[in-house]
């Protein structure tokens, strides 16, 4: 009876357990960078990286003292949205710039590993 169990059930369990890891991709990148508006550091706001194709997870980080850091993100083509607010870090007061301001939204390629992607919003940016 034991050998029948091992012959029938054990291969089935190993197949199911082995298959679980194949489709479970983990974030493979981290991104840091500076955020400026008209050449000056954005002291309060957020950045959001979402998949360009709309499929998958987004990653968001607060902007503090002109910098942001996302420690875990999936690589691939991303649409980046930058929001800046007047006031101290952590507050969501009056917007510093609108969503149509050049550089407030842009496309980037996030590659596997650690990288720096600086984000410039404002005059002269497209």
C-alpha cells in the first residue's frame, strides 16, 4: 500500500509544487533618482511606475528632498507619473504642477538590477 501511494501521489505532488514557481515572477529591479521641477528639487510628491501595457503591478514611491527610491519593481516598459505638491514632505496640498506639464508623464524602460532614473518636469521637457 505504501509503495502504491509513493508511485501515484508523490509524482503528482512534486509536479504541482514544481509548477508553482514557474509562473510566479518576482520583482527584479530597483530604481532611484532625483526629481526636479523647472530645475529645482521637488521636495514633496510621489512617482508612480505602471506597466505600459496595463498588465501587472505598479510601483509607487514618495518624493522627499528631491529624491525617490523604489526597492522592488518588475523590469519592463513603464509609464511614469510624477506628482509634486507645495508644502512639506508627506502633505498633499496644492499641486506644484499639472498632469499636462512637460515631463510629468513619460515612458521609461526599467531594466533588471539597480539603476538611476532622474525625472525632470517643467520648462523645456517633453
